């Protein structure tokens, strides 16, 4: 779908394209656009380029460093970045904890953390899930006991993305277990260099170690690092999850993958023609493109509501479900399109010092199997799709 853009939005798109052509480092674009893993330095380098341009935090208020863009301009920026092969901005700071600090944090917390997030001085991770407390997040057991001006935190967080690089972790802890589960949860900001924190990598099916166990053994956290009121963390967590689920839709990234899929399907042979001429494959390709168009429309509606000052509501669950279904469907078709060349998993091709070595098969083949494996988790993180359907049933359908 080609959106009908106003003259102003068309000019903005050209501005974004010119910026990406001029400022996006080609070696980073080559790695990100091909699906290879980026280092922390790669991400920080790109984010600091965005900061210098004033484009690091499109969703923030202008007075705090935001862009003042319209919903359509935010959408155009995301799409053009994805199509150019720009890395996605790591969301834990700028799009997840920052809105919580803005809405519920103290002035001291805003003054300290927001500028550092904007400049990428701090790398954040999310301490929500625990062993046995994933989708049922309110059952978390990590405890925080008040001791004067500190909380003493003991417990374990898991599936903590990029915790091995993190300077800070925003986390949910239990400060009271005498009432309802949701009423005893508190939202803390924890310095990852604090004594008592151990990070243990978890190797996933795609061969990466982007997720971790985080063990907290009598970690002392200043009470000044509590966001909002003690015991109100569940309210702040739901607010954060609304922003996370909206961003998970990743329309721009899916449109970039769709473009790649079409190019591969036109190149790969199938019978007497190319794969895109195969009726069965073409039907499945058309269906996922239709789903993506519908998702894009819903994302635009959510962005316009956000621009008008309305926080994400139940529509965030729709975006999360359909966005991850589209992502997984695209990776399935990509692997099918490449055929046997997608089967060999070549982990050596993904080392930071070896990412541009000659692969087995077409140059686009090695990244597809890991991408397929990695995106299996998309329907689970941010609240599993089954849980999102329950939310929709209760809040939208009244069941």
C-alpha cells in the first residue's frame, strides 16, 4: 500500500531519506539490513547520531527532547528507517521506562534519567518475568524489604533482554504479600553495577545470547529509586506494557521483510517459472500482505490517538497479536522461499568479526533461519498472545 501523503508529509519523507542516506553508517546498514547481529557499540553509535539530529525520541514531549512530529510523520520515519536497514532503537529506555518516569516519576528522577536515556548514556533492561511468573506477571516473587533509606531486593528475573549490556534495570518487586497480588507490587530502578547482581546468559534456539537470568542477592536499592508510590507498581507496569505492545507491531520492519520476500520469490525458480508465479505461494503472500495493510491502518489510528494525548488502551493488544502473527508468517515464507539454503545454520557467520564472510548459498540465506527461530518468541514476549486475547475479551467484548 502506498499511503496518500500530503505535500508536507511527502517532503518530510524525502528529508528522512536524505538523512538516512547521508548519516546511516553503511557498515551498520549492511549488517542490520541483512539480519546479522549488531554489537552494543553499533546500536549506541546509531542512537547518538539520531540524538544529534534531534530524532532520538519521536514520542516524547518537545520540551523534553521530542520531535513534535504528527502521527503520520512518526509512521513515515519508522518505515523509512526499516527500509534503509537502520537498526531499531533499543526500546527499554526511550519507549518503555521513559514514559513511566515522565508520568509517575519524581522531578529528581526526570532530571537525572531522561537526559541520559536521550543521549544513550544509560542502557536499560526490563526486569519483569521470573521463573513461573511470565504471563501471570502478578504472581512475581522477587521481594524488596524496606531498610531505612533502602530496599533490600532478593529474587530472580529471567528472559531479561540485553541485560549483559545494561547499566540500569527497571523492575517489579513484591513489597507486600498480605492482600491481592497486584496491590503489593512496587516499581524500582536498579543500578546493574550494584553488589549482589549476577547476570547469566541464556543461549536461545537461534544461537544468540541476547536474553539472561538476573539474580539479585540482597541488593540494596535507594528508596529514591522507587517510581511513584509503594505498592502501585502494577498500575505503572500496565501503563508501560501498553507502550511496549504498541511498538511490538513493528510495521516498518515487517514491510521491509515483505519487500525482501517478494524479491526472493521473483528470483527463486519454481517449476517453469519463479516462486511468485506459484498459485499457492502467491495466495499466501497476498494474505500476509493484506494482514499487514490492516495492521498498518490500526497502527496509524493508535498513533493519532497517542498524538492527541490518549495513552494506549486495549487496541495495544490487537497490535501485539496481529503484529507478531505477521512477523512470524513472513519468516515462515522467507524460509520456504529460500528452500534448502535456509536449512544449514551457520553460527560462525554471525560473529562480530566474521559477519561479512561468504555464506553457503545466496547472500541473503544465512540470516533467515536464525530470524525464523528468533521471531518464534514474538508471540510470547510483551504478554503472550493468549493473554492479549483474554484482555480483549474482557475490556472490549465485556466477556
